């Protein structure tokens, strides 16, 4: 048999025995690898993560009954910021908008849940991270990954003190110091500031303005433990609400679990998630 015949016979034997390529996803034409289809979301009631549900649509892998409705495009939307007067910054816990959107914000940076990055990436979830330098510590690489999949990075002070009542120099050092840290880490200077514990005074507003920030962002609802708590006696989410999702609850649900529960609540209310920075 000729050499060409031997090669053809060998190839036929491989095909007949059903051997598969085990070195990774097959490449599509043009060199692009096939999309990975394994599940990175909760694998059932136990909240496990693994290959269960391979091939499912991303929203199903994260326990949602339907995909998130895209938020309206920002091009036709003016900024909701209206400075209250000379020398002060606007303070807001919700955005006045006719759009059926709420905004997800995350504080501190203590929890480095690796599945949260997958959640944000697969659902293309617009989230805003308010980071504290002393809490993040050596974990800035985790937030660099989050930023690479679309998360916004904003200011939450260097050391997480209660600012109200502190002298101007101390407040400015906390706020401007974190501005400088985040610029060094990510190459951007944040526009939004969240004071630790939500406490502030007129000195805070002056210091934040002098550090180049555009607004102080509080929240209308907080996702802790198994549910939502509201300010001002409210009982449900409304369009324009800013939601705080705190980190650092080691004994409770993970950040990913709290976020998926929150997303189901948002969908039940006929709402979706918008990017806060698009409205401000």
C-alpha cells in the first residue's frame, strides 16, 4: 500500500473509534475558540458551582427564569445630577427617571467571591463598586478583573471612617487619598463618592468636591442576608432606586447568592438593572 493509502487508513481508524480532541475547545473558522458552555452559576438549591446545566443559557445558569431586560440606551438621557448650590455636591439615594431601572452598588471590597466575576460577565451586569483601600488590601487584582468585564470603580475612602464631625483636613485626606490610589491602580479618577456608613456633613460635601468628585451616592434599599431592607419606610423597589449590596457577611449568603436573589426580586417588580454612571 502506498504511503498516502496508509495515512488514509489511519485517519479512518481514528474516526471510526470515536476519538475526540482533548486539548480544549475546537477553533472556529478564523481562529476563534468555541464558546465555553460549562455552568458557573448556582447548580441547584445547594448553590454549588460546577458543570451542571452545561449548554444552558447564562440567565438560567444563574437561577433566573428570563434574561434581564436591557436598560434603555444612555445617549438620549440627560444627567440626573442637579447641584444644590455653590460649593456643594448633590446627594442622592435614587435617580429621577421614567426608565424602569434600579442600580446595583457594592461597598468596601472585603468579599473576593470568584463566582461574582463570572456572574457580572455572563449576565453583562452593570454594577458600581465603591472601594475602600484598607479593606481591599492586596485584592485589587480581583477588582481589576471586575472592571475588565464592565464594573465601575468608585470612591469609598482610604480607611472607612465615619466622616461626619471630622475636620476638613482629615476628610479631605481620606477622600483625595483614595482618589489617588484608584487612579494609580486603574488609571481613572472616580466621579462618585459613598461615605462610609452613609454618614456625612457639609464638610464632607466640600472635601469631596475639592477632590474632584461629582456626587455623593447613598442608597434607598440594602440587600443584606436573605432580603431587602428599605429606608424611609418603603416596602418595595421603585424605578430609579439605588440598591446597596454590602460585602463581608461570612456567615450568610455569598455576594453571588445575594445578587441572584436580588435580580429575581428586580424582575418580579417589572424592573431591570441600569448603569448608574449613565444617568449621572
